[in-house]
C-alpha cells in the first residue's frame, strides 16, 4: 500500500506537500521496476521547473530512467546523500530516498495529482 499522505504522478513520482514546499521522489513501484540503483543525477538548486519537466536521471543495473517533476516551482534543496548512496532509493523510497524539494509556484497544483488509492488503481492497470 502506498503512503496516503502523498500525491502521485503517472510517471511514478510522488509529492509530499508541506506548506508551499513539495518534496519529490520516486514510488516503490518505480524503484522496484528499476532494480538496483547505482547513480542519480539531480537538478540544481535554484532551477526553475515546470510540472512534467525532466529534472534528473536514475541509472540502475538494468536501465536509465528519467525523473520528472510533477509540480512547478523553484528547486530549493536536493538530497546530496544520494550522490554517494543512490541505493537508499531502493530501501527507503518514501523516506531517506527523496530527490528534491521544490518551492511551489502554485500549491494547488499538487491537488491535481493522484491520491494513494487512485495510484493503486492506476498501478493495477499497468501490471496487466
């Protein structure tokens, strides 16, 4: 079961909104599909981003995948620990495996993303 305090994007990113800031990461489904993560490229602090835009890449032993931001705003923080320990995303995608914090240009934008229940339903259609 996905954490219910998050919102989810169809590209398997999650968002945790706290005030005007949103923490972004990838879902458990995404990290599981990727396999062992070996490298993560994150956006630069200060970058202006738009919902749906590529903000980085994840390399695993199987493939390389794009990280998209589900929300628009300014990157105010990135998880520098992932540079030396990208495997944390595999073991704790909703906690220590977060990717970036974005100062939201429109906090209501996160409300348009899927709830945990909607994401679970979406995943059930993806697995077939």
